[in-house]
C-alpha cells in the first residue's frame, strides 16, 4: 500500500480513480504497449519467456495457495474458479524433502 501511495504522490494524482501507470499523456496503456515495454525490459536484462500472462499465472497461483481458487478467480475476473484452476493455477511440482529422503533410502536398499 505504501508503494501505491508513494507512486500517486510522485505523479501528483489525488483522485480515487487515478491510474497508477499511464502513458505520457495520462491515458491507460494498451495491452500491446505493456507487452512491448515488458519485452524491452526483459531483453535488456537478458531474461527470456516473461509475458503478462505468466505474471497472471504466478499471481493466481500465489493467491490460490494462500486463500483459495475462489479469490484467485475473482482477482482475475473469471466467472468460475474452474477456469482459473484449469488455465492459471500452476501445480506445485516440488517434492517434499521427507518423501525424497524415503524414496532415496528405499532405492538405495534395492540396489
């Protein structure tokens, strides 16, 4: 919240409906503008495969893990959590360390 207030103070905007990020003339960025800006920044940093869609998936996954699919679907503007779960929530493919240790021990004995 502090970052948002700070940003609005820097831009001089005080209206409740003010944009956090806008073009030089104060209009909203288009989707293509955001994609281009993000691509330019990522290219400069040498980072590949970052898109606005990946950010949406990441946020949906974090919100799902913390508060559930219903909140994640509401945040993304989906009509049903099923859509969010099917297309946005990334499965946690991390192996539990205890499970990994048990499997290592079992396979070590089998060798």
